[in-house]
C-alpha cells in the first residue's frame, strides 16, 4: 500500500533502510535494466498471444519493475531487493518528474497515481504467481491484456525519465 502522508512515507522508507534492501551499484548500469525491461515486456506479449496468461502477467510486471529499477539506479545508484521499497524510493526521492506523473494521471483518467497503479499491477502479479489457478482469479485474456496495456503505458512513461 502506498503511504498517504509524508510521515508514513518516511517511516516506511526508514524501515526499508533498516532492513538493508538497497544495494549500491554503479549509476551507468541503469541501461542494462531498461534494456531487460523491454525484453521482458516483449516476452509478456508473446505469452499473451499464446494464452499463457499467468506468465504474461508476471513478465509484464517484471518489465515494469525493471524500468523502475533503471530510474533508481540512474538517479540514486541503488538497487532495491524489495519491490515495495523500490516504489517507496521513487516516491521518497521524487524521481519521477511532475510532467510524467500528470501524463500518467491523465492516461488513467485520474483514477490512481503512477505509484498506486504500479502497486495494483504488483498485486495482480502476486495473485497470478503465488495462488493456484483455481484461486488466482486473474481473469481471461481480455482482463490480462488490459493489465499488460497498463504496464506498457507505465513502462513507456517511466522510460521518458531515462
């Protein structure tokens, strides 16, 4: 869940630091993460076409995670071992430009913020990955295609930051 106040953001981010989830790496390695994001997204599209919906969702989210990683690597020189802490690092350090945040808000019809949308896709991926097929309720091809399209939009918008 995305913190709603500065105080709760600070508290959550401090928890990430105490848990030592951030690893220092060279900033110029961000391009490796961005390239891998595009590769994983391409693979997600192939899985969608072949109706392997579980892996299409997993790969689309992984591509989104890697694109976000590229942003924190480029700007902070850190890698996050925790997906939630990755989102917190982006939010805490204001790593996404205001114009991109507004663009995403407009694309989503102001329903959610960029960070809330990333978190929503992460939760959808968790359902696909960690629950048996009968429990995952990830839906059919149309619903998965919608999630993948949202991931594509976010990957593209975040990529403008690089």
